[in-house]
């Protein structure tokens, strides 16, 4: 019976696809969980959940806010603008639905509002790209692990010898002490006068181990790059020996522009939302991001103070040199006058 199914894939191909999808979903969930924790909200109505605000914003790029027929405030993803365009070519109406079918419809800024993930109004697509890359790295690592642990192929003279060798190898794998008691088997293994059991090396194990080290370092690079865009620093053991602490934190300003941009997009939307619905909803960085942001501000302050001290020190040295030159010149002139 053929293993081909009506889907055009064999069972092994289906298992491989399932494995890939599970790896991808796992990484996507891991990275999305981090983004869900970046902000925290105060004063939300009971019908609006913080997690779903962030899910809608990160995955769809936008979140529509409006009242349902029951008077409660609801949110919906994929808040596309419709209706008459304004001077910027953007629709002034909103028409979207919650996952369970509650319609949010009205004039933007009057009775409905739109919140965006960032000022570019774009979803968090790097969740997809980084998850794909991490998935491929995982698959490559698994492949190299398997090939690195495959032992050389053994060429045995008969099935009896093959079974004896397999048993010895299994005992070694399980950590059991192995003793060869058969003289014939000992001869076949090469301890006697026979040619022994020949082996065929199909895989270069040291190369595979080296590949794993490179893959591990690349994994760190992707994770560090992903979270540095979000203002978080990942410390790894792959720091270059010549790299100073100042160089490590040198890109902090670049790293923090995006979290601050996302915060601004949410704050701007809440100004409109609070005005329309009479609410007092606030958004801020969560504790983890707030601690990192305060640490960043402290580093900037320390750098400014250090730079100011260095500038003052250089100026002090310059003043001292200038004073010394004037004093020496004065003495020389006085001596010249007296000499005349």
C-alpha cells in the first residue's frame, strides 16, 4: 500500500511539515508573549482585555474601538478606514467586526477610534520572519546533532558477528561495562590474527560539532537582534574580546526609538478614545521595560556627566598652559627691560 495520500504528500513528508509547523508556532508564541508584555493599561472597561489589544495591534497592526448596541465598548482587529477620504487620502469612517460578530461602525474621531501598533501603522511582521529563521536554525541544529552522533558503519563477516557487535555498542550506549569473552569475537574485533571488523567513516564528526557552535552563535545573534529592537539587552557569551561596555550600550538610543514610537501610537489613540467615550485609560511600559528604560536614561546621564568632566579637564589643562605661557613671557620681558 502506497504511503501517498490524497494531499499529495507521503506520511514522512506530512510528519516533517507538522514538525516544522510546531517549531514555528512555538517560536511565534514565544516572541508574541514578549510583545504582549511590553505595555500595561490602567482604567480599561470590563469589556476590553489588555492581552487582546496587544494581540490585535501586533498581528493586524490596528485595533478599532467603538460601542456596541448594548452600550459597552468593544475592540476589533483589522480596523480598516473607509468612506470619504480626508486631505491625506485616508478614510474617515470605520467599519469592522469583533471575532464574535459585534459591528463597530462610525466616524473616526467622533464616535469610533482607531489605535495603531506604531506610527507607520504596520503590524509586527518581524515576529513572522524571526520565527521562520529560528525554526530553520532548529532544523539545521537537529540535522547536525543526528549526523554528529552517528557512529562509523561496521563491516562484519556474518550475522552472528553483527549481532554481537550491536549488543556491545548498545551496552556501551547504556553505560554498561562490556567484556569480550569469546575468543572468536575477540579475533574478529582485531585482537587475534584475523583482519578484524572494518569500519567506514561516512561523516566528519568534528565538522558537525563546529557547525553546531556556529548555529548556536547565530541563534544568539537573531534573539539579540530581535529584542534589541524592543529596547532589551540580551547578554551572551559570544561578546568579542575587544568589545567594551560602552560599545555594547552604544546602540541603546537606536534600540529605544521603536518602543517609544509604539508607546506614542497608543497614547495618541487613547487621547481620542478618552475624549469620545469619557474614559480615563492610560498606557505605560510594563515593569520589565520600565526598568530597562530607566537604566538606559541613567546610562545617558552618566555619559553626559563623564563627557562634561572630560571637557572641563581638558579646558583646565589648556588654561594652565596658557597661564604658564603668560607668566614666562612676563618674566622674560621684565628681564629684557632691566637689561636695557
